[in-house]
């Protein structure tokens, strides 16, 4: 195992210091450190963050290896500064059994670029009719703790209640894709002035908000942990704000019983992106209004929204380069997430110290706690696992899809100039990215 001596780095925007990574942990922190045989990294001007953790990634394996694999998705994650990702269950076959989640977990272990933590399906085959083998998946080698039918809402309140009650036995989490399907049938984009002008069927905000309100009440009734995926509207933020004021939500251990995520694309893009009918901007839930984006950004700063999660959704060219109505929803996100969030927070006028602490909290510490990934989400400190990311905050880059290591190219940020560059990523002290390039 290589020993690394990182010189002059600023931990979460603090004062410059040196870090010595040895035997998988942070061995020393201080000034003017030295170590025989260590590989020295000049980190002057760089920020050290705890390795990023993504609670919402689509790796597509098994079933759609033409769009992404666990290996290519893991490499994209490492390039984006991530050291752990949670892989959604909507694969083919669906990850609704212990055997399937163990398969995903083992492949992730073999690849070894990031820790891949499978998310199990709530219902058998994502059909929304019968609970999947939640207990078996929890007891498996993968030790699944998050369950979601993401891509499809668990719309039956009885099934949702049963799932919430079941996961209490092992402190599990149900992650809901909040979408009332009877309000979104045929919908193509956010319902509003732009959808009317373009002649595309609208997706009302209330379709998301009504499910969140219902599930908050179900979570309170059962005393269970609920996580809301890809929250996208100002109304959803207000429901979350009210829910978090209720005493029962505080679970202890630093994680609320009700948590929510926002995607990078919902922090930056709006429904105006659809004006050219480019299906790269078709996503579920849809891009919303400028007013929604402003509220989402402030909610992320305030902590009403707990985390950023990418909803990295790779698609083959034929599933995106077609008419809008026939295109699959979804966008790439792993390689650009940090830059997009950095851009959004800088537009909010935050000072640098506060901004980097928010990024560390929303993109590493809190998602690691929600997922129960004990080795992740720790700021560099002596003795902790050396899962960390080095970022150049002064760099800018033009997003070029040709540079992506993902198998897919449906990147909505192509051509944009974004701040920040991941210089290095370390998983338990081993570099997966150095000088902005994958090490393998």
C-alpha cells in the first residue's frame, strides 16, 4: 500500500496543513511533516474534503451494461470525488432479493474504486403490490439498510405503511420517489407556462407534494425513517420544513427520521432548458421554475434539505437522441456534482468557509450517516479511514462529454463553464484519482 504525504492542504477550507496517509488511515496531521518513501503531493491551494457519498446512483448492472456498469460508474464516481455510492434497485432483474444485492455488492468490492452499497427494492419487481424480501436483504452480506422503488412511486399507502413498519426492526430507511402517478400520466415536463407554450403535457408540482405530505404522516404514525428522493418544488420544501419542526422527527445520532435530497441539476437548471426540445433535459422529476431553484438552494443551506444526491442516470444514445416524448428521463451527475453545487452555493453569496462546510455536510457527512456507512463522512483526522477528496477551488472547466468516463453521454451540463476540479480521490488511503486522472 502506497504512503502519501499531502503538503499544504486546507481541510474543509481551514488553514494549510500536511496529511500523512498510511495503512488506510490518516496517520498524521501537522506542519512540515516528512515520511521516508512516501509519495509527496503538493496540495498548495487545494481543499481536503471527506470523500463524497452519493445516496442515489443508477449503475444499471445487471441488465443495462450498454449504458453503465458497476466498474464504469464507480470510475465516474471516483472522478467526481466520491468514495461511496448507493446503487438503486431498478436494474434488470430488479434488486429485490438477497442474491441480487449481494451480486452488486461483490462486484463493487472487486472493482474497488468506491464502496458500492446496494439499495434494495421495496416491492417485488417494483410492481408496488407485494413487499420484497427486505429482511433477507438486510441480513445479507450487503447489509442493505435503504430500500426504494425509485423510478416508480410506492403509491399504495398500505404497502408504504407496511414497508415503513418492517424496516424499523433493523433501523432501515424507505426512500420514496414522490410522484402520484394518477396526476402525471402522460406528463413530459413541469406544468407551467413553458409546457403550455411547447405543447407538452405538464407535470404538476402537487403530484410530488401530495405524496410527501402523505408519507410524512405515515412515517409519524409508524415512527419509522423516511427519505425523500430528488425533492424539486418549493411546496415540497415547505412540507419538509414543517415536518422537521415536529419533535418526533429528531431521532438522535445526528440523523432525522425524515430526510430529503436535492439533485445538482435541480439546483441549477430550470424548465426553460426544454425550449429547444433537447431530450437531454428530460428528467424525473422534471426541471422546475427559477423560483423553485431559489427555494431549493436556500433549503439546502438551511438544512431543510439534508443532502445532495446525484440521481446519476446513464442512458444509451438511442434512448435520448430521439423525439422528446419517446426519450427516457434521466441525466448524468457523478462527474459534475461537486462543480454544480459549488457554482450554486457561490451564486448564493456564501463566504468560502461556510460554503465548504456545507458541501462537506450535505455531500459527505450526512449522507454517510443516513446510509450507515461508518467508514465514510469523516473530516480528515488522525486515525480515521483515509477516504478523502482534494479539490482545486480556483479551477474552472468547460464540461465536455467526450471527457466523461461514463459509458453514456446524456450530460445536461455539456458546454457549461463550471468551477472546481477534483484533483485526487483516496479510498482507504489508496488513490483512485491523481492529478485529475483515474489511476486505473
